C-alpha cells in the first residue's frame, strides 16, 4: 500500500495512479485527499481544454521520479500547510527511487544468472563423456560421495603457489623472445643482431667484441631452449600426476558396488561389440565376394624388431612369451584393448581371468599363449594362420583392436619348414591388403635401415601411406651406436625409407632384459627422452616420442577409420544377406533354414530314438535271431569235427565217448567265444537294421554319413563284458552234459533238427560233386555245355568209386592204399590217367554223400525210437545216439540264446546306448568332423545365412552404440 506522509493514500490517490496507467475512476472533488486536490486544481487550470486532465495528471505524476531528492522550500505565504505538501512530494520521489533501484537489482540478478548458466554449459561441454558409466552412477553416487574424502582430494591437488612456480617468468620469456626475434631478423637481413647507436661506433667496433657478442647470443639461445624444455617437462609431470589421480578416481567409481553391478545386466562396451564382430568374421568363410574390410591395427615388423614389446607397452603388461633371437610369435594374436576397473586378460573361448598385476598369472598367461600357438601349428609347419583371440582390460588403456603377426624373416634357418618365409609373407599380406586396416610398421632402430624387409612389404600394400604409422624402436641403442644422430631424424621425417606414413614415432621399450616391468620401462623411456639430445636439439618433436603418445595416436586413427568405414561394411553384408535369402527361397522353399549345428542336433535325436528302439525288441525275436546265427556259426564244426568222426566209428560206445570228449574240448576252448561273437554281431545288425528302417521313413538323406560314422565309432568303442564268458561256459557245459529227453515232442524236435541239418549238408555235398564232375548229359544237350578235361577225369573217377561203394556199403570213411591202386589201374585201363590225391579227394565227397544218405534213412527210423530210448533198451537194434546228440546241441543253442538275450537286454543295449551318446557328444564338440559328415550346398547356404545375419546384427548394434557415443 502506498503511504504518503505516514498515512494511507485515499481512493482518489489510487485512482490517480490508475489514471496514469490509462484507467479512470471518477471520484468527487470534495472527497479527494489534499494532495490529490492540489494536483487536481493544477491540472484543471490547464490552458488546453482538449487534453484530458487525467493524462496531464499521469504525465505529471510520472515526472515526479525525476525531482531532486532535496525537499523544496515552502513558498512565501503558504505557511505550514504548503510545506507539508512539499514534504509529501519528497516522500513520493524517494519511494519511486527505491522502486527503480529494486528493478535494477532484479535485472542485474537475471542477467548474472543467465551468464552463470552459459558459463556452466561451456564448462560442462569441456568435461569428458561419462555416458558409458550411466548404468553405474545412479545407484550409488550418493554413497560414493560420502566415502570419497574431499579434504584428501583437495590436498592432493596442487596449491596456487605451486602452480605459480610452474608458470614461466613471462617477462623473462618476453625478453628472450624479443632477443630471438632480433636474432632471426638479423640472420635474414644480414644486419648485426644488435643495432649500434650510431654508424660510426659500429664501424669502429672491435672484432673481439663482435666475437664475444656472438658467443653471448649463442649462450642465451641455449639457455632459452633449456628453459623451455624444463618448463615443458614440469607441465608434463603435473599432467601425469593429475592423470594418475584421475585414473585412481575412475577406478574407485568402477569398483564401487561391485556386487550390485554384477547382479544387473552388464552393458557391453563399444570395443567389445566391435571385437565380437571381428571374431565372427575370422570364422566366416566369405562367399559372394563378401570380404572382411573392417578396420583393425595390424602390427608388422622384422623378426626381433620389438613388435611384441610395443604391443605390451600399449597393453601395459608383459603378456607375450619371449625368447632370445628365436621366433616366438607363430600365429596371429588378436588383442582387444579396453578400459576397465581391473587389469585382467581373458581368452575368447575361456572363462578364466588372468590378473595382470600378479606375476604368477602373467607367467600362466604367457604359457597358455605359447601352448595355443604351438597347438595351432600343424605338423611339418612353423607358423599358422589360425588367430588367437585375447582381450585385455585395465585402467587408462586406450580402446582398439590390434593383431600381432609373426615377424618377417629373410632366411629360413634349421628347424623351420621350407615354406616358412612365404607363409609369413602371405599371412602379413592377407591382413594388410584390407583397405581399412591400420598398419603399425615396427622398425628396429639399432640396426642398419638397409637391412629392413618389412618397409618394402608395407610400401607395396600402402604406397601412399594413408593408413600406415611408422614406429622406430630401440632409439636408445640407435643414439648410442650411430655416428650421425641426424640419421634418426631422417627416419622419423620419412626421408630415409621409400615408404610413406601418416605419422612417425620413436619409442624405447626397455633395456633388453626380460625381467623388466612395464613401469620401469616407462620410467626409463621418460628419463631417456628428457636427457636425449635428439629432443633437445630439435631432431625429434615432443609428440613423436614415448609409447604413450603412440598409443593415443593409434587409438585416434583406429576410431577415425572405424567411423568412416563401418556403415559401408554394414551395407555390404546387408546386400550379401539379401542374395543368400533369395537363393534359399528359390532352391529350398519348404525347408527350414537349419545350420550345421541345428542339423546335427536333429540327427542326434533321430539316432538316439533308433538306439532306444533296440530296447523294444521282444525276447522271442532276440532268441530266434541268436539261435539261428549261433547254429550257422558252429554247425560246420559240429558236423565235421564231432558228429561225422563219432558216427563213422560204427560203434555205440565209441560214438558216445568220442562225442563227450569233443564236446568238452569244444566248450572249454571255442564255444563261449563264438557265442559272444554272435551276440555282438547280432546287436550290430539289429542296430543297423533300425537305422535303415528309420532312413526309409521320410528321413533326410543329409544325415547318412553322420549316422554311419556314429554307428561305426560306437561299435568300435563297445567292449563286451568278458566276465560273462565264464558263466556262459558253465551254462553251456551243463546243457551239453544233459542226455535226458523227457517227452515225445522233444524227441520229435530233435529228429526234425537232425533231419534239417543232414538235408542241408547233403544238399551242399551234392553241389560240390556236381561242380567236380561238370554238367550231366541232360545239361550238355539242353544248355550246350561241355565238361573240361579235369571234370572228365573226375567223372570217370566218381563212377569207379560209386561201383566200389555199391559193393561195400559199410565201407569205412577212408580208402586203403591197395584200393587206391586198384581204382587207378582200372581207370588207366580205360585210358584215364589219374593222381592218387584226386582219387582220395573224390572219395571223401562221395563217401560223405553216402553217409548222409544213410544217416537220413536212420533218422526216419528213429522217429519211432522214443519208446526204446525211454525204456533204455540197450540190446535194441535201433540205436538213436545221434538223435540224442542233436537234442543236446539243440538244447545248448536254446539255453545259450536265452542267456545272451538276457545279457543283451539287461546290459549291452544300455552300454551301446551310452556309447552312442558319448560318440554324439564328441562329434558335437568337434566342428571339423561335423563339417566333414554334414555337407552339401543346403548346409553351406544355411551356415552363410546364419553368419551374415549375426554379423549384420552385431554391426548394427555397434553402429547404434557408436552414434550414441558421439
């Protein structure tokens, strides 16, 4: 509320103010405040009747703010009332001034706030991008702020006095620069460095004074250079200390709440995404001219030039195996460098982390790298093109992907393969011919430049030097050994070698001792360059030295190349994917896109189903198959070695004795082995039969080679339980000892078994005789066949021996010598010359047929002999001992088949199933074998589709993350 003279303003005063703002509030004159009436009377006396009084009042009221602050004197005759009015106007003016001051302060505050905000935004833009750690900060930033000792951090920062000490003396530097300018001006113009006060004094100047001034000028110049170098080193130390403290703080941030971080889904870093793409491409067999042109840093150099040492300095750890003069890098090693809270290393295909701060872990890592290198080298070779993938993380490590290649050699030494030199060249060219690869060319500075081989190779791959960085190592030895240090300057300026490069660097990677640590090497490198005249004399520039500057430059170049080329490569793989998908749709429209691993899993399930089907085979089927196969295996031995020798004795007692002895010998030595062989073969055949049946049920023929390999390998690994042989021998022996036939069906079954066996043998014997004597007269007339001379002799011998058998039907199995002579003379009488061996051989087959025919006749007679057997009629003319023998054999077959069936179903089928699973598991882990067994264009097309899709998806995720980082 506006107060005038200590009282509240009336309605009229407020209306006057409102009128000044363009609003009228009519109020009667008698109700106005004295101040308002005075103003009203003044304005009402206006000579211009057209101007509204309220506008004049507003104008006059506005002008009061411009009145002087001193109160005016009251006019004469006004008395105290007039002075009160003047006093009230002074109060109004004071209030207006105060209001104006408030607005000034308000405007100043607003402007200052805007300026502060703009300054804050500029300061914020200068800060590093910590967007990678957004997933870390929100959960524990307040806890972290409580734990960080700010006082300790403040004490760690340099004091203002210390910073002031580091700053150079500007006045002195100004004087030195003035002197330097005058010196340079004098050199270019030919005038003396310091102007004389007059020409006469210059003309009369003493030559010794001139010489003194020249030496003084040179001393000043050297002093200026030393001071500038000293100031630069001070700044460098200060920056290094701040960087170290910053690294420690970042490590604390990354290590904070480690438990909570691992419980979340960890976001992959940008370099990890890119490294995954390169890993996939290294295993991808590119078709359709789709080549891997993604950037990576390729480290090449002559053998023992210091490639590995440079890479270790960049990775900040001694991670590679070392040797004195011998080749250690035998295969390419891809190293993915990234920043992390802990200094660790890990292989792509292993979950073990090697702590690079512990010497035992470093030694284990070097051994593992050497072991993998030697394992990748094939027999008879020295180097391998197989890439070993390794990732290294640690605080302050620059993000990039490097590939360390085997060192280039000029001569193949003893112990190396003859093609080692050419293989190294081909590996190096394969990596360097990538148009987006950054070539880190390492040259040994301690040897003559003319001995370099790698520079010619690099100049062939990158003639313009648009993607080559040259690194000169062992500069300390070069400075010590070279007579002319300016030669080093020529090298780093690109004037000595024919190759061109983006940048040239000089580094020192230690004193040559394998036990040096990275920190000691860094200290030695810094001390060397601080004291080196190469830097002091200007031969080398500060940004061209130390591996730290090299690492920063290589990382910047790498990411620049990545940003320029990655989207183009993504488009290439997108086009390749379209071509592959089109080919699949045209050739295999109704089939799913199954790659080799998916096809293997499908085949694996089918094979396991087939193995499980073995357990569903009925016992009757097993026993029938086993009994049949076992008899086929042993029937020849039973007939030829047991039955015929015993039966041809023509004596019942001798027959039984001979049979018992031979059966016992057979059971002890051969029968159990034969039985187990039969069982194992039966299991194999049934397994193969089930797989063949499944193949006919609309199964994919692409699995044929795999199934056959699994079957063969499983059978090869399967070993029959040998402990079952002893128990089987006892069972078979007991079965053959039993002679008691209890009922007529068993007797009839034995006779039937004997009859079938004898008929089969008789049929085989007739076939042998026909082959011996040739076709008979019917076949000769109908089929126009003739006998050979040998068959004619055999036929004549057969006829002569048949006449002998007719005369002596009970003849023994062997011919006597006089009988052989008689047969031969009879044949000679008919003009047939015959050998005695041929006669005996023919007799054997004829007598065999004769005996089998008699045995069959006796078998028919024994069909009614069960009564005599049961009553034990020893004196009976009908003796059927051969029937009892066949019954014993038959019962042994039944019992053996039953025993083998139990062993099969209870043990061996399960063991075979287990073997099949093991074989499938082994095949599943062996990618090379899967590639050999699952082949075809369909498989390769599905594999390419899967790889291209995976590469494209990874590239798109990487590009998206790359854009976010920008």
